[in-house]
C-alpha cells in the first residue's frame, strides 16, 4: 500500500556495532525488515513485528544517505522520537538499528577494517597500474573473473535505464538510478528495502502491480548488482512519485542552487515535469 503520509522504516535487528581504530562503524550479522506506516505509529508496528524481541534493545536511527557513525540514539518517549518522525516525513525513508543492550552494551572495538573499507580497497585494487613485466601471452583466456565482467552491465549516470545484471559502485548510486528511471518513465516507485548490502524497490501505486527490482552486493566483482528485475507495470499511473523526496531533489539541483541562489521550488518543479 502506498500512502503519502507513510514513511518506510528499514529496521535492522539481531546484529551489533563494530568500530575500528579510525572510528569507522559497521552494523554486522543482523537481519532486516521494512515497516511502512505513519511515523507516530512506528513503535506500535515494530512491537507487532518483533514482539518480546523488542525488549532490552538499544536503538539508533539515521538518514539513508548518512554514514553509520552519524547514527543517533532513539528512545520511544523522548525528543529523539519526535526528531526521527519529523525527519521521516521529510525523507520518506529512515534506517533504524536495534542492538541487544545486555549482549552488546558498547560498540565492539576491532583492529580489522570494517566491511565497507574492505569493499573500497577491493574496488581500488581493480584499478592498479599495469605491471610492465606482466606476460599477457601466458595469461589463461576467459578466467572466471573475466567471464563475470563480460556479463556486467555498467550503469550510465542519468540515463534512466535499469537492467538485469546492471552494476553500481554503491547503493546510493542505485537509488539515483531509480530516481532517474522514475523521471524518465513517469512512474511511481518506492524503496521497499534498504540495508548495507541490499536494496529493493516496488511499484508505489495503490493497485497490485508486479514491478519489482532487487539489488545486492556481489562479492566476486566488488559491486552492487541487479539480481531481479520485473520491468512491467500493470497499474494506472497516479501522477505521483514516492521515491522523489526532498533530499534527492536538493541533490539533483545542488549545482543550480549554488550558481543561482534564487533558483527555487517553482523552477525545480518545471524541470522535473519536463522529464
């Protein structure tokens, strides 16, 4: 069900925080669920989902575009809950994290790099300088890695095209691709799942519709890849786009705003409608 008053809360639970020596933070070994509701109903819906599993949990929240070390503490009966509700109405999507306060009262200190760092290093390693002494003639053709690369579809920024096997450098880039697709096709889609390793989107209309896309991290190529894509809408266009929220709009027009301080909502709306 799609409702403009609802917010999608992407809840991570069963895991714990790990922090390395330079302060980078990761949430490990958790599961995730998506709860869509009015912000003020969040704890009621969460309690219905987790039941007794909600007891004894420390909670945090953050915007989807924030890093884990920017997370904020969340409590059900204080100002932090109101702030999260207000933020949710603005963005449409919020990340929430639960950690058992008895088993993991504090972040676990680790001398190893966090998972995100490892992925960055792997991506960077794929662009090392060529070895002048490397013998290409003795290299076995069509290795597994090369075969995998041949089947990948590179994302072209701003193209508005989504395809199966398409790869992205980050989930944020995947979300930008979803926005570009929604603008190009003039359709209503919304995020249904958003985690550190995977994301999914579904049709945002109130009608039953098979449109669905799922993207997750592919270890062998060090990128996020579209694993499932059902590119057919059976719904009637409702002239609404739930994925197009204030932070993404600001990001789209950031250069225009910097160049012209008078560039306002009216002009943004006209540009969006052109697409």
